[in-house]
C-alpha cells in the first residue's frame, strides 16, 4: 500500500481559482501559479493506483471565517495535475480538518491507496 505525504502552501479558494472570460471559465493566474508550484514540488511522483484515502490538515494564515470545502477543488486539481493520482475521482475516503492558524499558512496532505 503506497502513500504520499507532503506539506504545501495554503491553496487558493475556489472563488479565486477560476476566472470567467466571455463564455469561458479558465484557471486564474493565481490558480495557475499554485498548480505550477505543486507540480514542481511533486515532480517525479508516481501516481497512486485504485481507490484512495485523502487527508488534508488545513492551517490558514489568519482567523478570518473560511469554508473548509472552498480550498479542496484547487488542492485536489493541483495534486492530480502533478501526477500523484490519475484523477481525483479515485478518492473514496476524504478527511479535512480546519485548524487554527499557527503562524505558517499551509496544508499537510496524506494520500494512500486503500486495500
């Protein structure tokens, strides 16, 4: 059973991850920058296979009110784009914890193959 564990910067909210341009919806400049950073940090990762368990421990930069689900789309899309999994539809178990800020905005990620 393989796993991937990593610490990444706090992801952009889904509200800032996409931009509408005319009739098209595109990944924003901020979203592309985040995705590129995730790809560079995880380059060479072999994709996990089959059904996956995913855990994210979120540590925001401040105490502003945030919806825990707003960061998942950009985080999961970036991880899939980095080649850690074939597609985020592989995730069958999802754990997300929004922690209090501790001075370092980040997300601690653990992905593992299920038996």
